[in-house]
């Protein structure tokens, strides 16, 4: 009986909230990426903030630096995102 309720709950979540949750995660990822560029941009050659503020924030962003660098290498331009693709319309 509980597996049926769980399956029904998952079905309703997939029909109503999944797309919103996925979009919210994408927006959060983009905002975190912008934050990392503003604060730690000197690691990839973008001098935005004085190094003093970057060094104050460094202990909080150390776990994210490697994944952020990989993301910046694979980053697509604005017009290469799937929502701007004319073939999907």
C-alpha cells in the first residue's frame, strides 16, 4: 500500500514540480558560477576584486574550485544553450 502512495506521489511530483525544481537548480548553478567569477576570477585571469577579499573568502570556496574550473572550461556561450535552439521549437 505504501509503495502505491509513493509511486503516486512521485508521479504527481514529476507532473507538477520536477521541471520547476530542475530549473531552480540550474539558476542556482549559474548564480554560483557568477559569484565564483566575481570572487575568484583571478584564478582564470579575470581580475575583478582586490585579492584581499578573495583571500578572505578562499576557505569557503576551496572545495568548489576544481569543479568550477572544469565548468568554466566547458562553459557554452549564451546562444549555445538549449533554450535558445530554434530546432526545438
